C-alpha cells in the first residue's frame, strides 16, 4: 500500500497509511444538503484488516445519520431575514451586471472596463437601489425578523407608520422591491419553506401613476437663470441649470457632460442617455457656444463641466448630484407653501427634472413638432413624448400628432429599406445627406464599418472586405451566421444567398 495515498475499500470507505505505519479510515459520501462530495475521518488503527473495515462501515452509517440531522437542525435554526436577503440579492445582481458588462465590452481590458464611465454609471444604478432600500428599511421593525415570522399586517404597519411620508408611487416601488428581493431568495435557496409575506399586500394606494405636470414659463426660466448666475460661489449652480435648459436632458446625462462633449465646429452638444445606453446630440445656440468657449478654456478635454470646486477632489469621474443650492433656489422661487410630503401637492413641486419637462412643454406651446421634441428628449416614440408631456392638455391638434407619428414610422421603415438595397459605403453616404440623421449617427456607422472590417479580416479566411457585399443586410447576415459553417460554400448552399 502506497504511503499517503487514499485506497478505496468499497462502500465509500477509504484507508490511508501514514509514514509512522498507522492506518486511517475515512468515509466519502455525497451531502444531501448541498449535494457536494465530502470525506470524513473515522478512526486510526495500527492494523488494516476485515474487522477494521467492518467497524468503518458501521461507524460511517452512524456519522452520516448524525451529520444529516445536524444539517437539518441548522436549516431549522437559521434565520432568513430581510437584511440577509437584501445583501444576497444586491450582491448577486451586482455580479450579474459586472459579468454582463464584461461580455458586452469584451474588447476592453478589465482595467479599461472598470475605469470607463459606462461601467461606473451602470454599477452606480445598483448602488442607488441599495441606498433606496437602506433609507426606507434599514431601521425598520422588520429588518431582522425571520421572514417566516412576518405577517401581512406587519408589512402594512411598516408602510403606514414608519415610511408614511413617501409618495404613493415611491411606496409602490419599494413594495415591489421587497417582493422581488424575497422571491429571488426563495427561488435560489430551496431550504426556505414559506410564502412571500410582501406578496399581494394591499396598501390602498390610489395615485401610484400620478404624473407631474408642473413646468416653468419662459419668464420663470429667465428669472431662475438670473438667480443661479448671481450665485457666484459655485459655478456649478448656473451651469447645471443652463445645460438642462439648453438640452432638456436628464440629470444623469448632464452630470456626464465633459468639455469634449461640446463640438464647437458643428455647434452640437453630445449626450449619453444612461437609460437606453445610446449617444445623441442637440444643437447649441450662438450664446451658449460663446459662453462655454470662454468658460472651458482652462479645462482638459476629459474634465466634467459639473465638477467639484476643490481641485484636490477633481477626479476623472462625474459628480453624483447637482449642487444642493439649485434645489434651495427652486424652493425659494417656486415651492413656497407647498408640502413636498403631501401626495396631492407634490405634483406641483418644482425640482431639477422639472427643467426637462419645461423645455419640451414650451417647445410644444410654440408649435414645434412632436417629432422634433421626441428627438430632443431622446424618446423612442412620439407616443412616449405625448404621454410624458400630457399633450392633450396643451390643445395640440390630433391630426398634427398623427402626421408626425406616421412620419417617424416612415423614416424608420425607409432606413430599413435602404439597408436592404444599399452597400455599406452607399448607406454611409445616405446617412451623411439625410436630414434626420445626426453627425453622431454618421460617426457611429463609420465605427460600425471599422468593426465589420476588423471582424472580416480576423475571424474568417474568405478574403472578403466590406465593399464586396452588395447590401448592408447581406453583410450583417454573413457576419452573424458565417461561424455556423465550416466553408463559404456550405454557407451559400444553406441560405441560398448571393453576395
């Protein structure tokens, strides 16, 4: 018998001889709780004989029964609290998001990915959800109660007595979050045998879909800009409001604007929509271009326009929020006498997001087409813009609305038709001349052509270049499905497609 090596004797029994000639018996088995193979030491003896083997089998059965009972008792004694479930859920989601971003941007090294703005913003979204949970429930009476002991009345008491100052929409979102967190744990951990106490809890909510309709008039916009400009201690106060008025963008997009986001040659501001993960552009007027040309002359290209005043804190990452002074000024000018905690009055409260609705609503009142407003807001459909602005209250003609909606669909179909009839270079020429294609659309397609060229050169040995494909549609099809065939002839025979 080789010293130090495990030798199987059958029935899950193994023996190993040590250097001092003693024999140690072990039992290998599959754990019924976690389904993993485990090895447990039974005893050590000076002899290896049938009697020792029989004793090992008998002891193994007793040890196994004892281990199962112990594991079952641990499961019974273990507490499954909202605190532990929250940690498990968000850590899992954070890891899932990390892996998703690694797959999506696989051309980047891990360091490049971790340093990228997109990665930081996407991971920050998870952090925001954690903060929202902590703010509402971290000090609640049910945070450390076993989930199996929580009753529906306990849930109602938390929402009605402990976090009752929130809007009904926020309450609805938080309740949905609790349902999701607990359902995730129940699904992933089969040992938890109970129902979700947050499921089907009726909190008698009435206005969960309330939409804010407050917007600023042109005079109010002017007065707000003047008030912010006069606050000279922090230039971010004026800049954040000014950029919001110029672009109609969301707060997150504004906080991510850098010096290089402004193209002074094309007179455009390039923005990133964190919701749809797409870039888009808006046109800047002469006054705005002159202002930022002077203001940004000492900025690096990668520096964020909304940045910490302390130079020691100016890292290459966006600020988390606009200055609190902005909200203070808005409260003083527009929110006097309003109770922000009241579900009815909160719809009249002016906040930073009101500026986005303000820009779009004033354009609508000036008879700017809904299609152009949709492009400015970076919405995907005119219906989304209509619902956002509640345009029925603005007496806009339904006929005009339908016309622009149909035109948008027409433009979408036209681009799809061009892809099936033009080559990549011809389609690029079409985008450059198309009135509704932005410079960024053109730039993105040029990058797409470069990616296609790289893929053709590195993944296949068919000696094809982008210009050999008669249409963009054929090129996309080839790149998507070519890997499924060993030769180009097999590809042709299968799909009956001519390049």
